[in-house]
C-alpha cells in the first residue's frame, strides 16, 4: 500500500524565516562597506549519517565533498541516514551549520496496489547529484494538509541500442487538499539502492504535471 508521508521537520528557523534570512543577508551585504568581509553562506541539499548516539558529525555534499561539522547535529535516530536542506558556512573542510530541514527521500519500490496516486505537480527544477536525483516541485493546496509522495519502480526497459533504462514514476497523493495556493517542496530519489539492486545505463523518471506526463532521463554510468 502506498503511504509515504512528507515528514518535513524544520530546525532553528521556520521555512519562511529561513528565506527571509537569506534575503536579509543579501540586503546587508549590499549595504555594508566593500571592506567588510561577509561570510559565504551556502544553501544546499546534503546528507548526514548518525552514529550510535544519534549524532551526525559530517555533511556530505552532492558532489561527494565531505565537510566536518563544527557542532554535531544531535537528537536524530541512531545509525540512520538523513537527507537535509542546509544553510552553512564552509571554512576549508569544515562547516558551521546555521539551520537545516529534513527532505523527504523515499526509496523507489514496486507497489502492489493497482491504482497508484499521480496527482499533478509542477517541476520547478531538477538535477542529479552523486547519490540522488533531486526535484524542486511546486504543489497546489493549503498550508495545513499533508501530501503523500513516493517513487514507484516499474522495472527495467531494454532499449534497441542494447542499453537498459530503469523506469520510475513519481507518486503524489493530493490527499483531497483544495488547489488554493502554490508552495514548493524538495524531494530526493536515492540512487544507491537502484544501482546496487540492478545496475542500468540510465533512469527515466516520469512525473505527472499540470501540463501532462513528462519524462526526465538521467545517466547512471
């Protein structure tokens, strides 16, 4: 049964405050004297893995760069991997984390139910990192209701040129949320389980948008 949930937890700042803080940083930087050195804040999707005490000591960036955290993240589940939105300042191979929020990153799996939800979204942008395909989606609804997301693994397609493509479909359950407002969410598809289970040459991600179903192809070589 399809029942993945968007359990997004925000730390240190709410989402609106976070983006307001980013705007203010830009404003302050433009108003200050050129001789004042401003910290180089970076916003990125990252990965952290916790130890047996539920602490994360490093940030893994999408290009494979690993940064030691000046202050570990605590209070997470032990021996687990988390996908995060992070705002940090990098100093050589270390990072000072200012805020973070959990990003939904469900593994693709073959759901058994016959009718899977594919409610429409809009794809704002998409990109591929070393271990994830990342989506920035615009969804319509209210601020209160929970939308459900997942990735359905539809198997492997053999192409006429001898290559193989893994077919994945984005699942989205609007959960009867009225189409009142547009808000954006980040979603990541983990690539490690797909590559380990059955390596293929490429991945085709199918997404139902308000303009119809669109396909996004990523190389896995």
